[in-house]
């Protein structure tokens, strides 16, 4: 049995999924796309049920890849029941999607989430009345607290067993006439969803379904066009907008019947945006919040890094003394120890608090406010306002940042967003920034690198738009309410990324350290160092950093871990000056993205874009690092 979770963005759908998935969820891509889904298995009344968390979508029109794959999944996959999650504080918006889902002919349960937020806002909802109006089960829920989850899944299991199909709502007379007329034409064949759903999608102009149906039924395109012309003549609007307005009308009518607004008093949380989104003070608070965030990450990491490094350095010396220090076995074992210590002592102490803090800012609702305030900067860079989404995701990982560029329709905007978001310092680069600059030079120098990074990205974007001029449309954002996240949701979200490092990146660090130890033993690294000697000479870096920079293309953490391997010590202050540390870090932040990101760029934008972006990052990295070196020489 399979249940599908569907809802609009910010409705709490993924929070519900995380509550039942724990740590046993798997993430993958839909075939032929970069749109991700997450699935897990849950036990409901003794049965094991597959639960899939589909991408958030406002509609099933298929106007972007996320909408397309949700519709295709519901049409092609054997889904036994749909759990439609909506936000209780945005009832009309949620019900428009519910009305669309009811047409598919699949068992459906409506879950009204965030009932606590609705109560706080003085909204009173009559769930029983809404259930009678819709004719489907309606379940209240507070996903962040786990309230109503068991009841919702139990109810879904029952309607899936009964195969209870909802009755779709009736639209206006002119739409219904067109629907009936086309349904008669489609009676000649079988379809995986209800014929009504197919007909409505044909009237909405779905290109994929139109092509599939036209192959089965000759001359159906003429019939569809005839009905579209009739609807356009009768209403002076295209059918797609006419149907959307009908759903909005029905949703508003139902919301008015089942909800009432009671008197409420404004609280501090309601007034927060007066300060956090203020034209002046909003940016002051932004700088203060980000400064505090990075200082906490630095403080936590420094507290753990030094004693852990001392422990592993002592362990490394014991191993070298026990074995022949210059022997092959001793060097290999020492390389493995340094790879282990790099992950445990340098990366994780900073990665864990960073991901927890980023998850906190996201769940509390502040990341969307950052996107709103940074919209004007995006336009100054010649970017679409939506480009802030890849930028924010890039601080966690550049791969989902590249994947998220699909939300932009224009190819030029997608290329520019992908090119610039690859220069955003991801969590892997965080280890280099904090483990090298923050630890040895100071936390404010590390924070300065982040602001310098934004400046260079802005300049680069401005220069690129000279060659790719085009006006980008404005940004429309739905501001989620401020919510105090639970420890469980934050830690679960952080664990998915930490687990990725532990099981995917860390083994690469260890293997890379062993490989580098073998290369050092046979003196192979001097040839690799020679390849980057021009860069090192120009930037005033030691010759030995060449090999770590090359290995850093596989994983950015490798550039720091192998730096210790190349010099034979983790005391970077003994082998590099503060100037060299900062210059090296700035170069690492900007130069060629990691291998996974490169592959994502190729899949998303093509091979030409991949090579162009990789070359661009090398040029920008060299220019940015050279400016820093000149700054040190002058000041």
C-alpha cells in the first residue's frame, strides 16, 4: 500500500513526513529530472505502508518541473490514497489544490495542519462541516507536536481499504458542458485516473496529456480546440484561468462557511516584522543575527577542534613510533588517521552547529525574510528575484542549489543563478573557512570572508549581465508565520545532511588521505604541485598546496585535510602566514565546485554550461584571492 503526501509550500507537509520517518527516509530523483522526492515506510494498523513526500506545489498545471512530476506521479504510480496537507491559516489556497486532487479519482484525506497557529490568530474552523461539504475525511493536526498524526494515518488506511473515491465538485454551467462533451469523446479508451480529470487537464492545456490522448484518439485536438473557443467566447477568458477562478470561488465559499474570525490581540510575534523587515533596521538585525550565528558556530567548533586535534596528533605520533616512521605501512596508517581526524576534529565540530543553526533559521521562518530583503540585491546583479532560493540553499550544499534553479523559467536566469550559486560557500567549504581562518586568524576574519564572498558574487553577476542583458521580473514571496521549531524537527533535518557527510564524504576524506600519503611516499605529489605552481606563485602560496587544491575538486573538505597531509602537521600556523591562510581560503571558496555539483550543473544545464561555469569560477577565484593578497601587501 502506498500513500502520497501532497501540499503547497510551507504547509508543514515535510514536518509531518519527518515526524513519521525518523532517520529511515531515502531521497531520490524522479526519472529524467532533478526534482527530488523522499520516501519511507511506516506501519499503520499492522500493515507496512510506503509513504512518499512529493514536492510542494500550488497546483497540478504542470507549468514547472515540480508540478509536472507531482501530476505524473499521481497518474502513473499505484497510489492507494492521497494525504493532502493544507495550512489552517491559508484555508482558501489549500482548498483550491484539494478541489483539483478530488478530480483524480483517488482516495483522498484532507489534513488541516497548524491548528495551533489558527487558534492563535483567532480562526475557528468547523472540520465536521467542511467534511460534509467536501465529502472526504477532514482531520485536524499539529504536526510539530505530533498531534493528530496517528488518527490521520488510520483514517487514510481505512479509506484506502474501502477504495472510497471522492465526488468532484461541479463547476459553472459553461465549463460543465465542455467537460461532458469531451468526456463522451474519451469514453473510447481507459485511463489511469478519472476521465473528468483528464478532460479538465486537456481544457487547461496540459501539453503532455494532450499529446498522449491525441495519439489514442484521432481528431481529438479539433474537439478540444472547439470547446476552448466556446469557453473563451462565453467568458472572454482562457479556459485555464476560468477553471482556476472556479476553484477559487468554490474554495472561498467553503472557507466562509466553515471558518470564523474571532477577536485577537497583537503579540510581540505579530510585530516582529515591523523591525526585522524594516528598510533600515531590518538590515541591521540581519547583520547582527548572521554575526551571532557564525560566532556561535565558531565558538562551538573551536571548543572541540583543539583538544581533538591534540588527541589525534598524539595518536599519530604513537603510530609512527610503533611502526617504522618512514616506512610505507607507517605512512599509509598515518594517512588514514589524518583522514579520520580531519572529519572528526575539523569538519564535524563546525558542520553540526552550522546545519542545526541553519535549520533553526529556516523553521522559525527567518530565511524567507532574508530572501525578501535580499531581493533588491538580486536585481542589482541582474538576477531574477527567485535566485535568492539557490543562494540560501547553497550555504547548505551547492547541489540542491543548482537543482533549485529549475524554478526559473528563463534559461538565461537559470545559467546565471547556477553560476553564482556555485560560489556560495557551502557547508563543506565551511570547514576550510572555520578550521583554518577562524581558528588561526580569528572569527571576524572568517565572517569577513563571507561578506567578501557576497561582494565578489555581486560584482561577477553585474559583469556577466553586461554580456547577458535582460530585465528580470520581481519576486512574490509568501511569508510563513513565525513558529518556534521543535528540537526533533531541527535535529532530524540536520541529521540528514550530517549523515551524508559521515557515510559519503568522510570515507572519501580517509581514502584521499591514504592516497595522498602513498603519493607522498613515492614523490608523485611534486608533479601535481607543479601544475598549480603558476597560481601559487601569483597568490604567494606555498608550493605544497597544489595537490590539496586538485583533490579539493572531489570534496572541498579534502583541500584542508590534505593540506595537513602535504605539510605533515595540522598546526597550520607553523607553515602558513595569516595572509596565506586567508588567500588560500578565499581561493577554495570560489574555485571549481565539487564533483557532485559539476555533475548537477551538467544534468541541469548541459555540458557547455558545466565547462563555462567551471572556467568562470577559476578566473573569479584567482581574481578574488589576488585582491586579498594585494590588500595585505598594501595595508
